[in-house]
C-alpha cells in the first residue's frame, strides 16, 4: 500500500508564514532585551508596575507584530522578479 501524500500549503502562503514568524521571533528577542537590560529604565518600569503580565503581553504583542510585518515586507520587496529565480525559492 502506498501512503497518501500529505498536502502542502501553497508556496506563497508558506513564504508569508515563515517570514512573519521569523520577524515575530526577532521582535520578541528585542522586547526581551529591552526589559532585561533595562534600556532607559523601561525594564524596571514594566517590572514594578501593578500589572506586569498585561504590560509584558502588550509589549511582546506589539513588538512581535511590528517586527513580523517589517520582516515580511522586506522579504516581499526582495523577491526575485523572474519566474526561474522565483521557482528556486
């Protein structure tokens, strides 16, 4: 018996998802660095607030979305224009 082939997502959907996730991870690393290294007192301001979880959630969410879209936009702008080069991605 042959195993049924697993359906793969279309190439552009995978491209968007992978590049967005890479950008979000970069944003989370930057947000962690801002809090950990207490840049401009922001880490102590967040950690000493009454709502630490909410402040961290808002910060990580906004950094993730911003960096995710930025990384995706850069990836889209740097896409090859010829079909042969695009097929090699």
